[in-house]
C-alpha cells in the first residue's frame, strides 16, 4: 500500500510542476510529429521557392551561372561603378548560396533524388570556381586594385577582404607562368587523391592470421575465418592485454599507408615551393591568427616546457592506478592513458554518465542556452513553426534569434536526431551568410546545427549525457558566431575566418557548459523539475578538469608532429619523424613497431593546422578568465564580447582582433599562460585524487 501511495504522490508531483516549463523547453522536449499538409502550398527548402522539388537545383544552378557571368563582366569593365571588393563579395555570395546549401542537402536529405540533384549542383559550382581560378582578366582586375588601390574610396576592411580574395585566387597558381600553373593544378589533384586514399586506409581494419597470435589474445577480437579483425584501439577495455594487443596490431606499420603519406607530404611541399613559400606550413598559416610556423613552434615549445612536470604528475597517478589494478608494477604505456583517464573520471563522478542525463533533457539544455544568450546579449531563442516544405525532415526545429531591440538576427535550424543515412558527426553548416545588401539592409544569416541524439521515446524527452551537452553548447557557439557577426561582407562573416580563430567562440561555450553557476540555471530533472544536486554538479565540473595537463600534452605532440611533417620533415620515414617528435613533446615513450601516424586521418583535413585546436583553446581560456570567470551571466561583459570580438567575423585580421579585444599582444608567453593558469587552478583537486592512490 505504501508503494502505491508513493507512486500516486510522484505522479501528482509531476503534474504540479510540468506546467512551469518554458515554451522553448516544452517544444524541444516534445517529439516533433510529421504533419500532413492539406491547404498550404509548399514554400521549398529553407523557404527557397525553387526547392519545392529536387529539380529546383537545376534552376538555382542556372541563375548562379548567369549572375556570375554578369558580375565578371562588371568586375572587368572599365566603366565599373562599384568597389571591386563589393562585386567580388556578391560573386562569392552567389556561388556560396548554392554551394553551401547543396553540400548540406547532399549530406542530410533523406531523399535520394534530392541528394543526387544537390551533388550535381555541388559539382557544377565547383566547375565554375575552377574556371574562375583561371580567369586571367578577373584576376588582373582584382590584383590591380589590391596593389594600386581602387579608384573608389575604400576602408581598411575593404582592403583586407580584397586581399583575402586575391590570396584565394593565387592558391591555384593563377599568378604563375603557365608551366608552373599547370604543375599546381596537377599537384592539387594528386593531393586530393592521395588524401582520400590515405583516409580510407586509416580506418581500414587490420586482418591477421589467427595462427601467428597467442591463444590468449584471440578472444578479444572478431573472427573472419582463419583471420582475426582488429578495427580499433580498444581504449576503453578494462583488460590490459586487450588494450596492448589492439594497440600493437592496429598500429603496426603499413607500407601502403606509409607510401601514401610520404607522397602526400612531398606533393604538398612541392605545391608550396612552386607557389613561392618555403614550406607547406608557411602557405597554410598565411592569414591565420599566428601567421607563421615559427610562431606556432614558439607556442608549442613554451607550452611543452610548462606542461612536462605537470603531465608527469598525471602519469604518476595513472601509474599508481595501473599498479593497483594489476597487482604488480607494470610500466604505464600509451595504450593505458585513455582507459585510466576515463576510469578516474568515472570514479570521481561517482555515477555513470547516464545518471546525470535525467537532469539534461534536450528542452532543459536549450532553455539553458536561451537563458545564457538572453543574459549576455539580450537575445531570445524562439521556436518557430515552419511552413510546409521548408524542412528536409519532420523532426527539425527552427529557432528565430531575436534581439530585444534590434529584432530578428537570423535563423538556426536544429537537425538534432539520428536517422538512417545521416552523417554521424556533430557540426555547423552555413546556409546563407550575413552581409550588408545594396539597399543598406542586412541579409540575415541562416545556419544548421547538426547533432546525432537518440529520438525521444513516447514516455519522455531525449536525455543528454554530459559530453552531449558539451557538444550542443559547442555547435551553438558556432551558430551564435554566425548570428552575431554583422559584417559588411559575407566572405568574412561568422565562422568564415582563420581556422585557428573559428573555433574560439565554440570552445568558449564549453567553458560556460562546465561552470556550476550556468549548470544550476538549467540542469533540472525532466520529470520533477528538481535541480541537479549540488554534489553532482560539483563532481561533474571537477571531472572535466582531471588530467588536463597530460591531455593537453598529447595535443601538443600531435600539433608538433603535424608541423614537422609540413615543415619539410626531411629524409627518413614518417615513423622516424614521429619518434623524434615524441621524444621531445610527449611524456611516454614511442612503442616499437607501431606507426600511429598512419591512422591519423586529421593529417589530411588539417594539414599544418592541427595546432588550431590548442590556439583556439588558449584564446578561449584567455577570454573566459578575462571576461566571464567572475560572472558568466554579465551583460556588460557579454556586450563587450559581442561588439569587440564576434561582430567582426573575419573582417579584420584575427591576430589584430584578438590583440585588440584582450588588450595584449598575441605572444607564445601570453597564450601559454592562459592554459597553464587553467591547469594549475585544478591542481588542488589532483592532489586530493592522488592521495587516494598512495
């Protein structure tokens, strides 16, 4: 009888509180249902009239082609009446509107017809861009303006953006003699093909004959006839033999991968030298926040020096954990660190990630973001009903981003749930960039935030783990950068800035998601609305700061290796380079007969730019400590951040932007200090943890 009374009481309690959820929370905690349209005409994807059917991509392509021709004619005309940079930005906007939209639909639309049509549009626009990259008259007209000035009055922003357009042009070697230009075209094609083949090989399982392996190893891996398949590192396995075996087998040197990587690096180096750069790293870092590989090297060396004793303490704790677990002294190895890092965090949380999830319903998290943007910027996120045909699937949400006095700033479409065929990645897509239009009005940005959350069950909303909350805040950081960058030109709006600055706003949002004061504002049980207990909040926030020194040192090692490869790594195999870099930049020794770099697919996508994660984190940490650590809801500091940082996008050089905003020069010492201050602030927690393994 007592159990029945408790059940009824709980139900009454839930009913009493459910009406107090905000409309935004309620909307995102309710499963979106497919609606049948009986009366209204479809408006087309994103409200684009042509895209009521997939055939509309043909019309969009044709309009882009005709407008491109008109703009080329205008740019090269002696009677031009508009600034050159304005014409080029309109040209860029014309192509990006089709290319960005098509790229997203190609990846995300569940209809094969739409995907095929979008892919065809991508190919067409790519072909147009290739032709523009060889258009000598167009290049000559732009170069004359960049070198000698426009005959119309220009600003510093005009000159900066025009210079970016010129650099994009010269990436294809249009400024070179014909033989050299053809070599650039050939090398770019080689780099593309080598990169695709290397990435495919990086994830390919390792197949090994059962007969050459010890019997004790076989049960850990999948069988394929007389072979076993090793498809990853088994980093979360509690069995040390399984971790070691997977590491040694999966990362065993592969001649084909070594050849592909070596050829890729050679082709990139030649491409850079043909284009007039000392190394590929110099080419990749031009117009970045740090600007040169030498600056990256200074930063990595300074950070490495500070990290070594701190990372050693982390490894010492892990060593004690391993000894305690194994019962004997077994040296800590590279295959152990992910396992013991995750293990300690679980122990410190005193709960599994799923036990935090009831306090992180999707609706509560979106309300948390809404409270934060309202406090910092005076901006409300409003769930908006879509017109028929506007979305590509029925479970999409549309947020209007509305400022208290400026009105509508743009739209964020939220494609948050997993579905068959959808890319399994969390990302942000720009569909339409913001810019000033000829009549002085503003073209509001349109973006998509994509996650892969589980569909809500009939009995309740989607619940997020703490790491999913971090990912949501991260991607919304990108989206808000797009919303708040009120740039004159779309070519430099929002995330269209240097790679090592583009991640700063999104990484900064992770600091908000890890702050107890912010979590208290929205972490509430989805059934009772009871706030997350203080002890859980403190454990969660503290767990995010465990072993940050060793994790940061690993990122320094990855970044230094990427720089070594793209700085002309010289004679010898890529594994030989890896060994030398690891000796200097990482606290654990290289494992003989392994070639970890041959599985490192980021070398393709982030060639010479992998350091960007560390730089972005250093700048975000610096901003957090300077502006928000004291009060994460400060409107005064939020306005400073919006007006002094986000508003510019890539409209001014990011090095100058950061220096102006933080009031100090971008130096290796200043960048290092912000990260080391952050790591040291958690040192007391580590001492407490270490005492449990004495």
